[in-house]
C-alpha cells in the first residue's frame, strides 16, 4: 500500500484539505492525524472492519481496546449507555482536551473497538485538525497512538512514517504535537472514578472538579509486580521502549550523576555504545557517552513534549545502554515517570 503524506497547517487550513482523509475514513481506511497529545491512527469506530485494520497495522493485540474520538458532546450520548454526573462535570471542565473517560458502552459500539469489553473509552480532542476531521467525515474515529505496538508514541509525522509507512492510507502531517504524552484516562464506569493512565490532566485537576479520585495501583507502581494487573488493558504491555536497555537512576542529583558516570564508564570499557538522558541542570556534569538534554526541570511540559522523540533518538544513535535521571512523581512528573518506567521495563536504580 502506498501511504499518502499530506501536510496541513493546524493554524490555518481549508476544509477541502481534509476531503480526501474524510473519504478514506468513510470507506473504512486508515488515516494518521495529529491530536494535542500524540498522533492517532484513525479508523471508523463503528465498523469492525476498520478496527481490524488498525490492529493489523500497529501489530497490536486485539484485546487492547481503542479510544473513540468525538467532536461534540451530543456524540457521547450516541455511544455510551449512561453519562454519570461526574463525567458531565469533567467533560465541561476538560473537553475538548487531553482527557479520556471510560463509560459503559451502547450495544452498537462493536466489541472489536472495545477489545471485547462492555465499556468504551471516549475522548474529545482539542487539536483543530482532529476536531475538523471528525466533524467533516461524520465518523466517530477510533484511534490508538499511531506507532507500532511497543514503540514510543509519535509526536511528529516523521515518527508515524518511521513506523507505519506503507501500512496505512494516509498521514496528515500537522507538525509537532503540543503535549507529547497520551491523554489521562479516567474510568467512570464504576462507582468511584479511577485514573487508569496519568497524563497532562493531573489527579489534582480532576479532584478540583469531582472530589476524590482513586489511582489504579498499577499506575503508581514503581516495580513490575505480577500481582497488580492494570485495569487499562494497554498498560500491561511493555511500552514506549527504545531498542537499547534504558535504566532510570533515582536519588539526590549529585549522587545520580556520580552513579551514571560510573555506569557509563564501565560500559564504554566493554566497548558498548552508551547514552545519557540528562537535563539542562546536569548535562555538563556528565563526562562521557552521548549526553542528551531532555530539557529543564523548571519546565516539565517541555520534558513531556520531548520525551518520545528522545527515546526514538536513542535508537537512531544505536545506543545499547541508556541512563536517564528520574522525575518527581507528582503532577505532570507522574505521567513522565510512568512512561519512563515502562520504557525502561522498570529498570530503576536507587542511589
Ligand atoms: O492521547 C491519547 O489518548 C491518544 C490520542 C491518539 O488520542 N490515544 C491513545 O490510544 O493513547 P492508545 O490506544 O495508545 O491507548 C489507549 C489506552 C490503552 O491503554 C487501552 O488499554 C485503554 O486506553 N483503554 C481503551 N478502552 C478502554 C476500556 N474500555 N477500559 C479500560 N481501558 C481502556
Ligand atoms: Mg499507544
């Protein structure tokens, strides 16, 4: 299959520029498109045929459900069985935006989209291209992140091309996304709201709107614990992983630097290719290896935005061992650490 790559300027585009993409979606084809979080791989959520193509293109296990993207609140009532009061409040506060909510599904939502579950994940994205694509196509778009299963999510079109060129009909290239980490997922299908995946919308932000919110134990988990099974099926898989072995070193800054320097020196002696994911604050303290700064600790937003690109860069460098500093496990740092721990397969050294 030849993948058509079409540029689009999110700040200024004509409706007609999306005509072909809409046409592809209506005939159950696949279009990768930018959202404010990461690029999505879109297909018609209400047709099992499209979902099957999504799973095939990504190499994704078909028990891992997809998020349905909608453009207006009315659409929600067409796909979910019930909208709890708390969900209404959250929608008002955070939609359109980087929040996904889980509801009990209506019968016509196919099990192929929900991975066999009776619940369905729904999100209203704020990215103008995503919004207009849903609106203009008239399709509820099922969209996982547009990466090969297991690889870091794509934050620019080049990442999508790297993974899916030749496997999907079209890629809408809207440049770099803003947030860079996938949406926060909150389950509202049960009595108590539970965060299944941390993201840009933090627990505090959610609690300000609906009161107490639980966090799935698998989210806060710092070790790979076989006794804790993630409620979001996708969270149980190894994810976001670079090809080299990533290890996160946690502790007081000077001790972390010292430890990483020692580990790098050891691997270099063995003739390995080693990289360090440092921060602006520490990058000059690393003596050897390929040292990359992921940004300043004063701006966690920019660290989140650049994380996946950095993990992919590690592959381009051919790094066999990668050492990264850790981040605070609160607010946006919680989402950053959650993704980094998964990318590292929970290799964490405390100093
Ligand atoms: O920001 C995002 O959410 C991006 C953009 C494209 O919108 N999408 C995304 O999709 O990250 P994906 O498929 O990579 O991640 C969806 C996650 C998976 O972990 C999946 O298991 C979980 O959502 N999920 C989907 N439906 C669910 C359900 N009914 N119950 C529990 N978890 C669900
Ligand atoms: Mg994904």
